[in-house]
């Protein structure tokens, strides 16, 4: 216990003061917004520029991706503001890098509209998750013929 804590215990007027709210951590919020032209890009930047806590806005028109960096406590509020100011449909970035998904060509994961190098995030979608996961038989057969286990092929033969 420090000196200031001891003094605040003695003086009741110091204890009743408001506590300082903790600042949210630095986060990055990624959104999918259809960007047709430079004017759309400018409107998105302008909508996010004045928002409290935003430190940087990165717009990638070819991928229809907007990445906002800053001390953001409510990503839904950020998306609502972009939708209201621009009049465009906004949704969370639904794609993950190709390397992260164990079966990228599964029916739920592969998406023709995804940017190059990305597939749909099937872990977040409960309907498509069973299709993208390997079953126990698939795991058994792939591990039997893997290069990591040279003795497994002898057992099969």
C-alpha cells in the first residue's frame, strides 16, 4: 500500500471520486465493405476519421477490406457508423489466410468470392464447420501413409 492509498483511506472525500476508466487495448477491426471507386474509399475514411480512439485506417479496394487500428472498445459501434455514414452494407471480415484452415477446399471453406490467398473462416460458422473438419477415418488413413511415420506403411502391407 502506497502513501496515496493510505491518505485516501483517511479522507473520505478522496475515496468518493470517480475511478479512472481503463483505456481499451490497441486492436485491429477488419470489415468487408464493397468499394467501387475512389469516392467510396474517401467516404469510408471520412466516416472513420473523427471517431474517438481510431489511430489508423487502411482501405484495400481490390479486396473490399477496411482495417481500422486503434483503441476501440466496441467494434459493432464502428461498423454501424460506417454503414450509417456511407450507406453501404458492412460485415466483419469473413476470411482467414489459406494456411490457417486444415481443409481449404472443403465445401464450407472454399469461396469463389474470396480474395487470393484467403478462404472463408469455417471455425466461426457452425453450419460449415463439420464439413471442413477431418473425420477420424480420414486422419487415420492420412497418418498411415505419412512420411513422419515410416513404420505405419509396413503395418498396412
